[in-house]
C-alpha cells in the first residue's frame, strides 16, 4: 500500500524528559500552492525544539508536511499553522519553525515563528574555552 499524506502527527514518549536537549530537523522539499496563482511555492523548513513529554515521529512528520502540497495559503499562514499543529501535538518546552521560501517574483521570504511553554526558561549557556590544535608548546 503506498504511503499517503496525513494530518496526523504521531508522537512517542521523550526518552530523556528530565533534560533540556535540542532536536533540529531540516525539511528541504516543502511545497504548497500560492493562494493567488495556484502555482507551487517551495521552502526549506528548519524546525528546532526542546521536547517536554513527547517527541514527533519522523515518518508522521514527513506525511504531515506532504499534506500541504495541494493546499493554497500565504507563507505566513502556513508557517504559523505548522507551528500551531506541532505545538498542539507535542506541547514542547520550546519550538521554533523557520521557513525559508524560494524566490517568487524576485523576492525571497523567510518566516520565523516561535512557541515557549509558559514558565519555561532556557538554562544559561555554558561557554567552554576553545582549544587550539596548533598552539605553540612551552618549553
């Protein structure tokens, strides 16, 4: 049976719910339709999130993304819709979706939408010294 597009976002339990960790997903072949012309719009999606109790299952995400191929909507609407759907399914601590749309009429568009779980704040970043591999030795 061939795989079909789906609006279902399947999840699985976060294997490390006590730790903040970043999941980065790149989706280079996103397509939808321009609501004015019906022509295809192309984008690369960059999804970053810090899970809470759930993670997204990648095949389900692929089928969900595929479901937009026949939908017409403006870049801003699609980016925010995808973020809203993912937030509803996962309830992450943090999520950012960056959609870099290919040129149309000589204009590139990038839309960035974010979600932060109420009360969640990121841990301060730990700065580590850089190690020089070609540093002179002292003698």
